[in-house]
């Protein structure tokens, strides 16, 4: 499957959000055993990125990225999070 340029940006944003969440978890900004596990922040960040990019490109939110791009962005973000922190929680 080929991804468009905005979808490639979204996938890269997922990887970046996973790295940022692991940095926040490793430095103590996010409690590893807190109410929200670190992967929830990756999911929320992807939602914010999707809405922001959709508004910048003047598209209705939810219509710019395909579902496989969303799944891949989240999976790669959580994968990076697991690699850098050593686990999900």
C-alpha cells in the first residue's frame, strides 16, 4: 500500500510521539503506573495531530488519513515507546 505525503507525515508523527512519551515516562513527567499509561498519550497526541493537520489543509477532520495509516502510526508509536521504556506501563 502506498501512503500519501500527509499520511507519511502522520506516521512519522506517531513515531515522534512514541519517543516523546517514552522520554516523559523515563524522566518522570508521566507516571508509569498512573491513571493513564504512556501509550494513551500517544493515542491522544495522534488525535491532536490529525485535527491540526486537517484544519491546516482545510479538510474535514477524519477524512485526510486512511485507517491503515492511523493503525500503522499508532503501532509504530507504541513500538518505539516499548523499545525505549522497556514496557507499556
